[in-house]
């Protein structure tokens, strides 16, 4: 199964704030956008990612999804995601989903580029 590693980018400053992986970038982008108002279980409130997306929408814009790699297995995708998280943190980016970055080998991937900045125009 093909998996994609992606960044969510804040268009107000063009800085990545989230690194993720998915098998369906369009659907995952929609999930991020539409979950920005969904309170987490046990009433713990919004996640930092949801809060950032709400702030971006409050500024009358939308986050941008940039696919930065393609992996051919779930394990390669996890390695790639961890590598991008590490790279972003080392470069000084503050990620809303960073808890820990594991080291577990290297993956093989092809770099690609896709932007999904308008979920209303996405199919599905």
C-alpha cells in the first residue's frame, strides 16, 4: 500500500506546523479541516493542531497540505514521517503534533509535491 508523508503549512507565514502520513491525502486534508471544531474525548478540548487550523481560518485563509514523500509500505512511511519531524524540529519549526521522534532505520521514498488548499474543491 502506498503511503504519503505530508506537511500542513500555515499560509500566514509559510511555515509547516504539522507532519503526518496518510494513504489518501485528499481525505486526510478534509479530516483536518472539518475536525477543527471537534472537541476531543473526555472534554480535554481541541488539540494544538485543531487550534492552529481554527486560527488560520479566523484569518480568512486555509492551511496548505504539501506531500513531501511517497513510501511503499507502512513501516517506510513511519520512518519517513519521523525523519521529517526530526528535520522540522532541528530547523526550528514548532510542530503541533510533536511528542517524540523515534529512530528506527531509514526508508526509501520518492519525493513528490501536491497542494490541497481548498477542501471544498476536492472530490469525495
